[in-house]
C-alpha cells in the first residue's frame, strides 16, 4: 500500500510541474505578444507577468508539498 501511495504522489508532483511549466509558458507567450503590439506598455506588462509567474510558482510549490506530504 505504501508503494502505491508513493507512486501516486510522484505522479502528482510530475503533473504539478508540467502544469506550472505550461502556465508560465502561456503567460510568457501572451506577454511577448502584448509587448510586440504595444512596446510602450512593456514595463507594465513585464511587472504583471512577473507577479503572475510568482503566483503560478507559489501554487505549484503548494501542490508539490501536498503531494510530498501525502506520501
């Protein structure tokens, strides 16, 4: 039973990591497109992008901790 729970936790951590990478990739894609359309708004877009990336990383870290604690 312990091995099954450990395997499921490992899969959960992998899913959290893939989800965070996908989210930050989409965020960067949208930010680059927005900067290309309005270069004068680049500083505001970059600040918003960094805040959103930090929030995504925080949620991913929380998810990884939950998966490790479930082990």
